[in-house]
């Protein structure tokens, strides 16, 4: 997927979901930070780090996407 990254929230969300599924960690907050660290070269994370964190938290905690 790295060859298809764009500086927008949708591209970040798709990359986030992909990395989330690969990483083993039982603490959601820690795992969110680890995934964002892994995606530190993603254009959206670089230009909008605060928003990327909010999107990640929303996907995991509000949507319950990974339960």
C-alpha cells in the first residue's frame, strides 16, 4: 500500500487499518501510538499529526472497528 499513499484522511485510514491488523498489542492507546509511529512517513501524518491521532482514536474507540 505504501506506493499508493496520499495526503488525505482516507489514505491514512486505510494505511492505519492495515498496520493495526499486523501489530500485536493489547493496550489500544499504546497500539495507536505504535501504528502512527510506523506510519510516520505517511504524508497525512507528516502534515496533520494531531488530526491523524484523532482519526486513529475515532476508528478504534468510537467505531469499535477492531473488536
